[in-house]
C-alpha cells in the first residue's frame, strides 16, 4: 500500500507553487482557515464567490459582518495574496487595482490536501500506512480515485 502511495505522491512532491509548498496547516481552524490565515481565507472566499475581476472595495463591502475589516486591511491583505500568487493584478498601471484569482477554490484545496498527505507520507510512512489500514481506506479503486483527483 505505501509503495503505491509513494508512487502517487512522487509527482505531487515536485516543486509546485512556493506558497502551497510552504503552507502551514492550522488543524484547529475551520474550512479554508486551516490552509490560509483568517483574513486571507475570508477574502479569498469572497473573491472566488464573485468569480470575475474584483476590486478591494467590492471585497470589503462583502465581508461578513463579524469579519468587518478596515478597507486598508483588505487592500494590504490582497497585496499579500498577490505576493503568494493566489491573486494577480489585471493591470498594475491603473488604480484601483482589479484582482483575479490565479487558481480555483477547488484546485487550491485539492493541491493543498495532496501536499499535506504526501508530506506526511514522506516523513511518517508507517503512521500513514497504519491509519489507512485502520480506517479501511485501503480499498479497491483507491489508486484510481487519487489519480482522478490529480487530473
């Protein structure tokens, strides 16, 4: 079983996106906040929900009432998301900037989960194998299912 998982992970462990490669996992947080900081997760959820080019002002206005941030904080955080290559500025010669996500929400989640699982396999193969066996995750079609996620 571990040999198959190692073969599958070999492709995922090749250099990919520097942010995803260096991402911290916050297991105690809900949803995307496990993978991104709280403000970054809230902002990216709004960007993905809008779907097209967005202004920081639009994101600021859409923030849930409990997560109300100063406009300047939204702008600063979106700048950090550009640095992390999760957003890109459409035309940096015009102000205000219009932003687009560089990756879909589902692709971001898939890549992040793949990296976490493969990193655990790399460092703790016996423990991962034990969990897979204990939880009954070693089933016919597992390899095909993982390969389907990769595509």
